[in-house]
C-alpha cells in the first residue's frame, strides 16, 4: 500500500480507502449489490483491509449508512486506534444539528472521528453551510474543542468544492470522479486553490457500474494520476477487499475517447465527463441528466429512471425554448446538448408518461 499526504493535516493516508456502505445490514437503493454481513464478518473484512495496509475508513450516520457506523466502531476497538484515520459525515446544514450528530457519531463509534464532513452540500444549501451558525462553523468549533481533528465538506459539485477550497476553516474535501466522470478532477488538478487541502475521491467504480466494461486494475490505475489523498472503494466482501488492497496498482492513462469507445461496445454513451461547466440559465443540471442516461445503460435502470423523471420534463421544455443556449458554448466536449436532452426524453417517455 502506498500512502499520500492528507493535505496540510500532517497525516499520511493510504492511497486507497475503505468505504463502508456495503457492509451495512439492510438496503440502500444507490447500491447495485447488498451484502449485509453480520458484525463479526464485517469486522473481519475491515481487519483484512487493515492488514493489507489500509488505514482510512469512511462512514456516515445511521440514517444514511445504517449500521456501518457502529460496525466500524466495533472494528476500531480491535486494532491500535492511533493507526486508523476515520471519517464520518452527516447531511445536516444547520450548526446546531450537525453539532448534535458529531456527538452521536462519537458515541456510535466509541471514538472521536478524525474527519467530519458536511455531506451532500450543493448550491441550494451551501450558503447555510458556510454562513453564520452553519454546519461548517459548528465543525470548526468542534475541532477547536478537540471533539474532531479535522473539518470536511463533501459534495458532487465543483462550485461547492471550490468554495470550500478557498475557506480556511476547511481541512479536507470529498468529491467524486472516475475514468468516465473525470471533468471535475481535471478542473481540481488545474486550480491552485485546492493545493494544501486533503481530497478524498469517491465513486471510483461509479457505484460498481463501471466494473465489467473495465477491470478493477484499470479503474483504480486510471485515477492514480490525479492529486487526491485517498480513493475510497466500497467494500462489502472478502473478495472485494482482496481485489482492492492485496496489491499495489500502477497508473494507467486512458484518453477520454478510449473510455467512450469501450462503452460503445454495449450502448451509445453521452460523451459527458461531468466538468459541470454547462450552466443552464433555467437552473437544470444537464450533466446530471447525462450521467443518469449513461447509468441507465450501465445497469442502474430503476434508479436512473426515477432520478431523470424528477426534472427531465421541465429540462426538455426549457431546452427547446432556450435561444441563447450558453451551456452549449461552455461544453468542452462539443456535445449537442439539445439533441441529447431530446434523446433522454424519448428514452424516459418510453417508460410511461411523466406524473
């Protein structure tokens, strides 16, 4: 296992980290597979990763990750705690609420979290998170009180991560990316504001959907060129643990067109790298619609259809009516956005009328 600097925290973190969603008992609809190991099995899986050199484990509160948080706490008691880096997160944007959750997480884990993230921050809640009495202010207070070691912001949006990168109260960022959805990673690599911040990368496998078209060695190796601190991999079985941590992976460079060509063996993908520059004047997330279209064809049909139905009808109507189309001029991939939106609309309407 190789190790990287966790920004300016002074910590050395394993290049690959253990994402605990798959060890929960129950059902999480964003996952393509469910494992539900009992406590002893979950602890043994985490211990195997530790023995391979993994020192970073990421979880979330019970409402989000079920009993994964408590299972991680049980595991932490079986090893030298000083050799672990534990991150936790909660989807609360008000300071008082996240302060309460940190204390509850500490009780569930039986130890203080090293990093605590405000989870799923987006443009609709960012002002509350970063503002007076917001979640970030509370985390900063908790750090000064010694109840956590470092503060974090987790988001799928470049605009939020860029704001967090410029905020001196934030120690660690968490964002998503993989060899297909690499646009945000390319922007982060080029932006000086991110230097000095720890960066945790998730969705390396795209929730497992890219496994098949690509090998694990290609998916892990394909992101190693980026300046993250640790890449989180969702682990739910001994086999997945062995695949992820048993050996060191070497960097593999894929041109974006190579990735698309591999996917074209099974379907006609939309060539969006999720750089998130396609800002819509009506506020629609074009890149998210493109992502869900690709995810639909990669095996996440039910989830993608439901996500697309939430906003696609309005997106389609506004796209047809929009004359300026600034999203088109900003798209570095040269995608004909109105044409692709219509293609997605036809796909979804084939599954029944919008409600």
